[in-house]
């Protein structure tokens, strides 16, 4: 009797991992490598520029891309993308800058949110990086220590809520009324790209609030 080998089904392989998961991991891995290459090119170009303003602009761009690369690399290691892991990467990347100014960074995740796409997770990581970086640079007087706290929770509805708070100087009203600087404008555009919302503090409040509806965030094609 001739034996017959059945082809593997679409949900199995030699590693016990669904092909779709393997494809996603490979895509994220390649994306992370490409982003690291972009960071290197930006840094190389920055060193060749004579204009200090242009160098600063390229350096800031390289830092943003580096955060995205780290978040993508973290996601590539996971079977199910976790927001907490991506945000932890942001905190670790910013830790040396915060320590230099005696600023304590903290991350609190009451419950790992579900229903967020990989794009939504990396976008949230980028926005949190913008807000934390801005706080490290501008929220504390020279020589004054403090803290920056990031918290992830769910609202009473289906939104995932990420807050960024600090105990530094009061947030000025002028930037909020004028639309804010480049970093804040980038953060708002990023949140809009995943159907989310960035709520800027008003009055004496210092808390930035990021809201994303689970299941509705645009996913990559």
C-alpha cells in the first residue's frame, strides 16, 4: 500500500506557528531593519551639514525613527503585539536623558489592552515618545528633579486610554491655543492616522490623554 503525506493545513507549520503570524513577524523584522538603516543615513547626513539648525532637525527626526524601529523590533518578537512592551521600549530609550536631569520615568499598565493593531501600538509609542521627550526638555527647571508617569487603562466605553503626566512646571496655555509646536502637531496627526484623539491639558492640569477606539483603529493593508 502506497503511503500518502497530507499537506500541512493553513494553520500549522514545523514551528507550530500560524503562517499569518510568521509573515507578520517577518514583515515587522524587515521593517525594523529598514528603519535602522534610515536612522544611520539621517545621522550620517546630519554630521555633514554645516547648519546647526538643519543638524538639530535631522537629529530629532532620527530619534523619532529610532523609537519606531525599537517598537517594531519589540513587536516582531511577540506572537501578539503588546502596547505595554512598546511603551517600555520608549521608557528605556529615554531613560538616559531623564536620569541626566534626575527625572524618574514610570509606566503603569492596569490591564493589557486588546483589539489594537500593530500600527496603532507603534503609533501610540511614537506619540508617547514625543510627549515624554517634550516633558524632559521643557517641563522642569534646570537642576530640579521630578517624575513623568505613563499610564494605560480602559475608559468606561471601548477606548484604550494612555495618559502622560508630570509634576514639573505648569503647561502653558499659549501653545495649546496656537496649536502647539512641531512635536505636538506631529502627535496630533499621528493620533488622527489611527482614528484616535490627543487631548491637550487646559488650565492647571498637566495630563495629556491619548484615546484610541479598539477594533476601529486603521490597520495596515
